[in-house]
C-alpha cells in the first residue's frame, strides 16, 4: 500500500484557513447573512445583504466539502496503521465524546443565553424543561460535521472489513476528467435538490442533506487521493488554471443571482426544476472543485512549512471548531448594545472572534482531560 510519508504541512495550514472561514461564516450569519444560527442580530440593508450572501455562497460552496476531503485523505492511513477496532475506537473517543458533550451541555447553554437575550426571565431549570419539551432532534450545532465523520468512519470500517482487496489508484485526473467530475457532482446535487431543496434539514440528526452529495463524494475523493498521493501530484500549472476558473466563477455569481432573481427572492435557486435550480449547483460545484484545486496547489507551493505559531494554530483547529459557536455567540451578545452598520460591525468583530477562538481553543486542548481527546 502506498503511503504519504512526508508530513504535509500545507494541509495543516489549509485546516487553519478553513477553520477561520467557519468562524467568519457563522459570524456573517450573526450580523445578517442568510442561514441558520443560534443568534442573529440584525436585518441589513440591500447592499449589506448582497455582500453577506455572496460571501456565504462562495464559502458554503467549498469549505465544508474541503474539510470532508481532507478527513477522507487521512482515513486510509490511520486505518492501515491501527486496524479496524483501534481505528474506530479512536474515532469514537475523538469524535464521539466532544459530540456528546456539545449536545448535552454546550448547545443547551448557548440556547439558554440566547433565550435570555430575547427576554426569557425564567430559571435555567425552567428553560431546560421547555427545551426538552420542544426537543425535535439532536442539538449538534456545527458539530453535525463531527457527527457525519463518525457515521462515515463506521461505514468505512464496514467497507474495509467486507472488501477482499484494496483498490488501486492511477494518476491524478487531467483537466478534462476534472470537468466531467464537476459536472457529475453538479447533476447529482441538482437531482437531490429537486426533492430536498436548500434549507431542508433532517431534524433528528441535524443534517442538511441538500449539501451532502458534495460531502459524500469529496470524502470518497479524499480516500482515493491518499492512495494516489494526489495532493503531491497536482501540477502547478493545473492549480493556476483552476484559480483563473475560480476567479471567473466568483465574478459570475452576483450576475447569476441578479438575473435569476430580479425580485430579490433567491429561493428560485434552492431546488426544484428550473434553470436557476440547475444553474446554482452547476456554479457551486465548479467553483468548489476549482477553488479546492487552486488552494491545494497554492498552499503546497508557498506554505508547505510551519513555524511555532502555525503549529499551535493547526494543533488547536479541531478544538476551535468544537468551541467556536459559544465563543462567537457570547461575544456577539456582549456587543449587542453597540449600534453599527451590520457589515462594519462584522468587519470589526471578525478579527476579535478569530483571535478569541484560537486563544481559548489552544488553552482548552492542553488541559489534562482534553489532551487525550483533542
């Protein structure tokens, strides 16, 4: 079996970038961007709404899929080293315990705090009773990602146990094959969203299924990429080409949104059967593929090294993902009384939020109990 022996520092650095985008994504929703989040403070004007929508759309198109791809990339090697039982036991420890802690403690505390901000005056026990009474699904918050990785890990273990042989992987796909792949992903996503449009949530497990065609496929791509060492094989010229494609697609997004929804209602892009419902996943998946390739090459060529600070940041990334929700919600609540333009407030609060998330995450991960898990 082929293994990637050299440490991929650029992948660690990509994780830092992606977790920063996660923080900014949820902060943008806090200050008026479209999406589901614990606390949303304001209703921005048309210009601010468009800026938030563009940022969130570009972000959403690739950042979690990229996370799944990276997770898939490191799965086969971990399984090869540990075997089925130890691999899954480690996944249960590293993924299951934070997930359980989030559901039974962090999610409830955040909801209690936001309820108080909306005028709830009862005790915590009174709130807890109401919360349990209205409980419709797991309160995983952003840890739906951790939950999904646990499910994917279980499926991967079963597949490896039932599979007679390991698969062989050839060369890195060429540009024509990449285009075909992106088109397949777009069509797959479009078909799913005919029946399950954007916004549809499997409430019991808190999973937004309309995004999962990409997540599942990119996780599998990560598995394959590990065997073929694709991260190391992507030609630099391929990265430059797809960077140009990503830039063009980023420019086309606002044009597509304005032409497709002249009345300002973006729901025509969310699903069903229409040119808008197909155009959006087509844009979404091509942008995702292009920016993932471009960033992978850019970071490999320029940022395949780490100093002390970068090592601390990358080591804290998982903890930051787990804890960023309460940190940014409590930060936003503490600044609620400051009246500013929503977009300006987002720009000013963003660096503070990122700094606090990594500062607290770095401290928490070094605690004796957390060190074994995080």
